C-alpha cells in the first residue's frame, strides 16, 4: 500500500476512524493499491458537525475581507503544489497528467473567484422614504455539506468550498470513496493557509454517510454532484428534512454538426470532447447528430479518434466495473445494428495490464431508441445519429431527459442562434465541444441534470450559500409617522 490508511479530518486534525470497515483505494492506471478509506459512522459525522458548529460563530463574524485572505494564500499554495496535486489526482482517478494539471488550474480559477466575493456581496442601501433606509446583507447559513464525485477529485470540491466558506459557512466535505486522497491534501493546504480549525472538515464513507448528511438536523444546506439517480434521492431526502439542496445529476450531451461546419476544427473538438478525462465528465460529448451530409466530417472524427492512445493521451476509466459497463454498451449497439467505426474495446497498455482502459470509440448509424443514444455511458464513446433537418435534430436533443449541455458546429450565425434558443440545455456551445462557462459565469444544467434552484459556481452560488437579511431603520423623529412606521 503506497499511502497510509486514510483518516477523517475533523476540527483541524486527522482523526483515526472509529470503524473497522474500510474500502481499498485502487489506482485505475495500473491496479496499484494506494490506500484504504474508512466507511465512517453517523457518530463521526456528528463529531464533524459539532466541530463546524463550534467554529461557525467566530468565522461568520469575521469580516469577509478578512475571510478571503485565507483564499489568497490557498490559491498561492495550489500554485506552489500544482505538480504534486496533479500527480495525486492522476494516480487516484486515472486521468492523464495533463488533464490533472488542467483540473488544478481550474481549482486556482475557482479560488480566485472566491477572493472577489467582497465586491459581489456588498448588499444594497436605499432611502425608501424620508428619513427611512432599507438595507440588505448576505448572511451565512451555518454548517453546510458538500458531497462530491470521483471524476474530478479536486475541481468539484473546489466548486463549493471556496465560495461557501468565504461567505461565512463551515463545511463538511464527503469525498467519493473511490478518490479520497485529494480531499485530504486540500484540507492540509487550507489549514496551512490559515483557515481556523473546524471550518472545513472531511468525513469519508459510503451511502450511510450521505444519508446521515441529509438527515442531520444541524446541517443547513447540501450540495451534491453525481448520477441523476442518486441526485434525485439526495434532493428528496435533504429537502424532506427542510434543508436547502442543489443536486447535480448526469447528462447526455448532444453535438449538432451541420454540413457547413469546418471539418478539421469540428473533428478535433468532437474527438476531444468525447474522450477527455476518458469521457468521465458530465460535459462530455456522448451523442452527435449529423444534420444532412456530414460523412467527410465523420471520417475526420475517426481519424482524430485513432490518434488518441490509451496510456498515452487517454487515461483510464475509474475501475473494472466501469470498463465492463462501457464495453457492454458498445456491444449492445453493435448487436442492435449500429456500425462501430472506431472500436475501443479490450484496450491494453503495456506494463499496465491491470489498468482499466477503454479506447476511443465512434459508433455510427445509431437510432434514438438505442441505449447508447439515451443513457449516460460515462466513457470515451460517441454515438452518431443522423437527421435531415435541424428541427429533427433538436427534437432528439429535447426528447432526452437530461439538460446539461448541447453544442452546434456551424458557420451560420442565424442557425447557431436558432439552436441556442431551442435546445433544452443549461449550457450551450457554438463550435465548442465542452461549453463549460468560465468564472464568474456559473455552472449548471437543466431538467434531470439539476435538482434545486441556482447554480453551483459563480455568482449564482451566492444565493445558495447565504440568506438575505433586510433591515429598515429610522433615526430622525422629525420624519413623523407614516405607513412605514
């Protein structure tokens, strides 16, 4: 085992688990045993909540301009330890080192946004009647929780923690049991940056801890990122306990490719979108709709896909079960009559035979009823459907239950605007394969890709992590008595 057994981080220190129940942490790159992670009890969650609750009064009363100084220092530490953090991310998640570097760079950008919050939460002040003023201010909620997935061990935690904590909350982070190492390192860097003990805590575990978070009476808000199936459960359970909840689910993102698209640029973007992070991201292109004759572009997409080599510029999928599931989808499509243009099944990387790799896969002549057209595969696979018109393509896009992202590749501005207006998705791209908004614009989908109000990053997150206090004041007696009195 490469690393020591993982411990929870409670009240500013690592704490030995109170349970003997653990899970192995296996590197998807080569099957190496990295560590073991504890399946913590509700008692350990309660200890973390108590630590956070004890820290909350002082932290929430600290002026926000002082709170964000921690994140200026944290940003510097992320930059200083970028290579180390990227290597750890790659090791436990399986993505390429370059992709992991990009993930840490995104963490830096997210933290940078958090340092700007003092300028964004100044509140409002207005004289609403002679001698009477109304004021608004953003107030922290208290103890909050963030449940994060395996596909971005550092980035998704940093979607929530900088903003939530800078706004005055104290947080419980529940990492994925598949990738628990990065959150521990994040906790160490936050402490080094000067974050007071108890403001950020990490509790490891499985579904029992998720349920305990949803049920705990002192946790005021819960954010979740994962599959739609689990997002629905978390949202229903948390809100039934009168908590705020923002639960981000799965996706089936459609790329509409029109005949006037630039072939080379389109092919590169489509191939990169479907294979980046081994397809294990909710913004990956997993379905392409060719409108009219786009055969030449599809040929180029296949050429680009063949340049993507497992173990070189394509990382591993998270585990053996995921590899088997992805390859099962490919086999089902083939049996249902689709044509496999590039086949990524049975990928092996010399020297890493125990790694879990799936090569880039391009499937043509998919029908909208096939499982590869409707279900989230979460692997480096793109399913190509064909239509005669843009409206037929939009009908397919809008019929899918998800609504995370959609993109169009065209040189026709009016057509791009038409698709932006009519696609049922929260994030739209034009000639962009992965239309992730950059800060300060927020991340969030529609339909069954998101449950709750608001978005998880950017300016929109302010409303989720705070409550608005309104005060009305009158000091001058000569203002008299009116309906405002």
